[in-house]
């Protein structure tokens, strides 16, 4: 029987994506509370999607088979991963609204005694000279928060923990659109994985 790299890796990839999507979607829907998680979970999905392609380019070809395209393929995907590592820093909020996200953040900053100056998409923590980059997509129920200076990552973790604590004990408006979408996508990923494993020629 001929070994097919993607027949082995695809169910693993779809299964991993299903776990992440279902975990996030179910957490929002079952708890009915907003929450924040590190963006590295979605970065791990990008790695899971690209690494098999990169590995296949190197390990499943004979040296004589390599040409310019074979070399460019892993280089391009590797460059995309590097860009994702830079962009997908910080934390993502789910099930939030514009109002619930902002109110939680401001209350936490006051609780942690972190003076701030607020602009359009930046909150300057004046006492430690750190810049929080904040964006909220209220219509999708998501938001992002990260700190510009990596030396203050511990402060960001403290802020995020306090925001999650705030959401757990407070009754705030929610938007579950993204959680529902991720739940549906997780279900599709499960079906893809099962189809590849148990239904010949399903795809």
C-alpha cells in the first residue's frame, strides 16, 4: 500500500482544530460569560496547518527531485509562520461587546492602580510606560489586547487574569456569534476527520 502523507496528517490536523474550536465555542456558550485566552492557541493551529507541508517538502522527496519551487514552498510557509508569531501576540476576548470589554478593562486598571491615558486604540499605562494595544469587534463578539513592549508581558497577564475574574463574577452583556461559529466549525472538523479515517474516497 502506498503511503500518503496527507492521509495520515489530515485527520490529526482536523482533530486538533476541532478540539480548539469546540473548546472555545463551548466555553462561551455553556458559561454564558465573556473570557480571554492567549492567541497562541490559534497560532498553534497555523503551525499545525503549515508544518506538515514544510516537512513533506524536505523529508518525502529525493534530493534529485528538488527544484526552485520545492525550495520556495517551505520558505514561503516558514515566512508566513514568522509573521504570524509576531502578529498573534497577546490575548483574544470572546463573547464580549464593546461596552462589556471596555468597562472590564477600565475597572481592572483602576483596581490594579495603573494610571492610564486613553486614545483611539491605545491605552498608555503612564506609571510603567507601557502601551496596551486594544481593538474590539463588538458585532462579532471578539476583542484583542496586547502590550507593545514585551518587557511588560507580566503586567498584561495580570490584567487579563483580572478581566477574566471580573467576567466570572459580573453580569455583563454578551455576544456569542463567534462562539457559535467556532462550535459549528469544530463540528465540521470532526466530520472531516471521521470521513478521511473511515469513509474511503469521501474527499
